């Protein structure tokens, strides 16, 4: 099987609102241009393209087709798409490269959260018969998860505040959440270039080699799992890390402060691991690219020489339902 590495990463500015369309083109074009310039390539050097986004968030069917305008019509491309965070698009691209069908891949994700009411839009991913009709929004659902952990003694409000660097004197905005416990509304986009073996070494002086990647899913029924734990993260981490959980840096996709506590325990991170030096989703949470950004930031730490072994995590679905873990190392 070929070795695969991240060789380039770029993301759009994290802003609370943009005035462009919901197809992401305005945010994606600068990301692509930065990658081409950094790597000394053109779009003709990309063998496979894969994206992650959401038609619900964009408010239009097949919104990802419009986003292809950011790539351009010539030359013809080999393209695919996932209706979830682009970290899973990266997994698809990784499979494509592992199978020998391509040498390079560009993965991108985008989301314009400001176009609607995000906490209500995310209700559409719940069970359409029994849960979605109740109207429970994403913040309320995460609040139930946080309260379950508080009531069981799994964590405290002090623990949550420590994750976010928050102040317990701040008022509640949705008990038990204060403003610092909730990821901000963010418009954004991100892109990563993957390459195989010697091609990766040609493009990057210090590639971030993907030595393990896996994703798992927990039960859709919210009452069918313990919301204070994340067995799917544990399973993905075990498969991706091989049991070696010693990392210089871990980038965890936790849109709520208590979820970082759940994830760190599920993965088995040591106290010496620096968690979310980028700020994580609590600093900026561009929907459908925030998970890809965790991989990008973890890879960038290796490419810059700031770290030798890193872990990246992405989540999708309500209350940490689906989780992906990737391990990257220097050779």
C-alpha cells in the first residue's frame, strides 16, 4: 500500500458572516490559489477532488455542484462529494490514493452558517419521525449532554470553563452553557492536498505522513447510548493509533466545551499532549470544514517542524454521533 501524506493546507478567514453566495466559491478560490502557489502546482496536477458540505446549510439542492466553479471547467476532473464534514471527504480521498487510482488529491469543505439559523438547521439531521418533530435544536441537545455529565459527576462547570478559558461569573445563555462553552457561528472553508510517496516528498520538504485513520459511528437513537461517553471515538482512536496515544499535539473537533473532555478521555490523551493550540472549534467553527481544519492544523505542525507526531479528530452528527481520528507523523 502506498504511503500518503498531507503536503498542503489552507483555510479561509474565520468570520461571523460573509456576503457571498452559499456555494462557497468566494471562500474556496483563495484557498486553492494559496495551495497552488505554496506547492508550485496547477489544478492540472490534481488527480482527484473530493468535497464536504451540506445542501441543508446552503439552502439549495446539489449545492456542491455550484462549488465546483471554484475549480474551473478545464481540464475535466475526477470529483466526488460527501454530505458531511470534509474530514470524511479526506478519508474518501485517502482510500482513492491507497487503492492506486490517483497520486494526488485536493480535499475541500465549506459552509456559510450565517445564511440561516444554524441550531435549527442542524435539527434536520435528527431522527425525522421521533426526534426532529420535537424541535430540539443543536445547542439544547448538547446542553442535555452536558447536564448529564454534570449530574453524574463526570465533569464540573469548572472543568468546562477551563477548556474554554472562560469565566464562571459569566451569565448562562442556555443552562448549563455560558457563551464561552458554545462554538461561534462561523462562515469558512478549508482545503488540503494529499500526495503519495515520492510525489509527496517532491511537493513538501517535511510531509505529514498519515500513519493511521479510522472512523466509527454510535447509535442514532439518542436514548440508545450514554451521551457522556464516546465509544465510537474510542474505537476509531484504537484503530488509528494502534494503542500508542503519545502525541505532541492533538486537534479535537469539540463544538462545545464539555465535548473536549469526553474526547480526550475517549482517546486516552496524556497530560503532556497540547490540545487545540489552534483554538479549536470553540474559537472558530466553520461548518463542514472545521473537522478538516483539525487535520490541517495537526499536519501543519508537522510540516513546520513544531511537532513530530500529532492526532486530529473530527465529528459529525448530534452529540458526537460520528467520529474520525487520524494520526500523522514525520519520517
